[in-house]
């Protein structure tokens, strides 16, 4: 447990895992950060982990960091009626290997005969997030799986 029970009961809504895409340097930002971690100030290892995993360490891609995306989904997107709003398609095509590799010794007739073979096209409808960090139209299942794995990795840092 990162905070003591007495503090947690008295300040249940004040304790949070702070997530910042810009390093808190202004007085009000530092106050917000300190208020969120106040109940765990006696655990220096936990405080170090919290500071080390902040998205602002990525600088130019801070909003694409998994914790920043989770923070945005919690802070902003939960107030929208529909979070996933874009339909996308995932397409795959299979060609005979000789077509892809090619051969300079192949005659036009041989090359044309390759295209008489079956070409397989698969389309799969996907649901995607309209905005996901700085990216757009990110398919939901792989994106959420990525966030789950990233958050699980952060939680594991607190095991020690």
C-alpha cells in the first residue's frame, strides 16, 4: 500500500496518480502534483517511480505515451457519448511469391500466367478511436491492448 489508511480515509478523493505531459514547474502545477502524492510522501521509492514514468520525459511525443492516453481517456473522453467513432478496414492481399519477387528471365506469358492464379483479398471491419494521443483512427482492440500492457508494466514497478 502506498499511502497510510488514516490519510486515505480522510482524503479519499485527493489521492491520485499524477500524470503530466509537461513537467510541473508553475506553482499551481506543483501544488496539484504535491496534493495528489501527499499521502505517499513517506515512500521515496514509490515517489521516484511516479516521477520516472511521467509522460513529459518523452518531450516531443509526451501525448502519445500510454499513461498520457489513459489520462486523456479518463479525463476527457468519458464525458463524450461515443468514444470509438470511426470505422476502418484492415486489408490484406496474397500474391504468388514469384510476382512479388519477380524474375528477369520470365517471359511476358509466364508473368501473365501468374496472375491467373488465385489472388486473395481480405477486408476486416475495425472500430477505431478518432483521436488516440496525437494519432488518428487507431483501431480499438490493439490500441487498448497496448495501453493495458503499458499500465501493467508501470504497476509492476511498484512490486519492489
